[in-house]
C-alpha cells in the first residue's frame, strides 16, 4: 500500500512538472521559469492565504525574503504575455476535458474582489457579486469553456471603470496600457468570444446572466459569430407575445421617401416578460429535472414559448427574429423567478432548454474554487500587470487540477493528497497579521 501511494505521488509530481514546463515555456525568458513554477506550486499548496509572502514562507522556509523577491518579480514586474499563458493552459487541458465529452458551453461572467482604499487598479464603488451589493471592489470579466463535468476559464480581463479610464495620473501609476480604453463588461465579453473563435476554440452555446442577456447588442453580436446562446434576461424586458409583431411601416403617401420603420399604436404594444409569464395558463408549466443534486434531483417548473424581442424595434424596418423565452416559476413562489432568451432551434425540447440554461452553475463553482482554494482574490499588489499575471497563474494552477479531475475520479479534497506543504519557519507571521492574544 505504501509503495502504491509513493508511486501515485511521484506520478502526480511528474504530471505537474511536465504541465508547468509548458506554461513557463511561453514566458519569454528562461530565468522566469523557476519563480513561475514556484508561484503555481504555492497556489496549489494548502494554506489559508495565497498572497506572495505566505507562499514564499511555505515554499522556502529557510530563505523567505529571497523567495518573496523572486515571486514578486515574476508576477508584478516581468513583462510576459497573459494571453500566451492562458493559451498554453488551454492547449493542455482541452484535450483531457474532451476525453470525457465535447465542449458544450462558453460561459461569460464577471466577479468582484472587495478592496480597501482607492489605489488598486480599477477599484471603484460598483456592484460586487461576492458581496451581493454595491461595494468598493475590482471587477473582472471572464470566458470559460465547459461541458457537464468540467470547465476552465480561457480569457480574463479587469473591467476598468470610466473614472479610471479617464484619469491619466491613476492609469500611469497603476501601469494601465495606453491601448486600454473604457469598455462595458458586455463589450469585453464579446471581444473575448471573438478571440476564442479566432483561436479555434471548439464552439459552445454561450451562457450568461441577465447582465449580458439584457444587452441586445451582445445577443446580436454572439449570433453574428454563428453561435447559439441561452442568456438570462430581466423580468421587465419587453417582447411581442407569440403570434404578434410590431406594425408594418405606414403606407407611402406618394411624397418624399417611403416610410420604412416599424410602428406601434396605443392598442398595439409589447408586454413585459413578467406580464406575459403571469398570463400563461397552468397547462403551460411543466416540471423538469435538470440534474442530480447532492441530496436530491434539482427540479422546478418551466414554460417555453416563441417570442420576438421588442427592444427599440420602432427604429428598425424588420422585426427582431423569433427566439425562445424560457421562464422558471418554482412551486411555492408568488411569481416567476428567472427568464432566459435563446436562439436555439425552434424544435428544441423544453428539457434541453432547461438543461443548457442551468449549465451556467459551473462558472459559479469555478470562481468559488479559484477564490477559496487557489487564492484568485488574494493578490495584494496594485498594478494592472500584477493583477492579470496573478490571475493567469491562478488559472494555470486551476487548469492542472481540472485536468487531474478529468483523468481520475475526483479526490475528497480539492488539492491532490500528494501535495504536502513544508512546515513554516518558527515564529513566522505574515505582514498585517494580528499578534496572538
């Protein structure tokens, strides 16, 4: 038994070493290799805090200061390409994921990192998903490729608020590149999707919450790339019910240019998603199970119907194409709770629509594990480069674990049990930590 454990440990260590060899091979300078390997290893080791100083202490307890300087340089100072590192991660993890099943989804999302002070790049008072409210935080936008058993972030970028984008002094101090201008989160996500298409990433159905689905330009942009989507929308979004559409342009009077824009009238108006859902008959709702939970099947009541979005259609000459409206109304709730638009084919079964819509949960698991286990939110630097370098190496570390899960049954713990941390030096206390009482 002991020999078997030792062989398994050595095999895991060999896989990690080979994986990291590919990652450091794209860093552009041989001397960055060892610190980058150490940084990724530090992110994988057990430990409550994954900022540089505690990792240095775990990795090299006898020379903490030297290790700290080395790790700090590779993540905060060295000018390597984040996109190249993420591509190297993808090239290694994608084939392993596809042994289980093909890539089915591309999931867009954003996540917040609560911060104190005003100097960390991109920090502002804005909505923070981690807190569930407006707070002082940084926000990053990501794109993940996924199927029903695994997922991996393949693009990641800080959202830079307008107050930062238009402040040359703050930009210069944080090292924001000149070419980075203000972009909305949906614009960042759409560019990430375009780049993934250009890079030949296997296509998936684009999933996202209402922050993305409510943006008509985002849905149109995704469809223009030849991709299907199932995107959350808010209950106040307006649509034309099944079988209806905006009025055609008025007849030409014979003078001037013929009218081309669609019309509405006081009697002919679109309705909100909530009003439409509440008007459906009880027979429209069906109970659907979408996957097994830890204790019971996950199920709810759903209805699906074909509608036309009504967003600014009076400025158009043709109605928006019909698409699916999927609505969830759980038993016991006073009204429907979730809504989605989808351009999946008209004959798509309800169970398929529900299964795809609910697949977005994987991004929530990604962020939970990246933050709690890998230390995605633990970086304490303030620069644009450091923020993205830390995230890229976190995703690299996470990618290795995703690949391990796809090769073997998942272990009880997130971190492989052959990864063991060395003892901290006696009396070590990270900067800022409280003295024991």
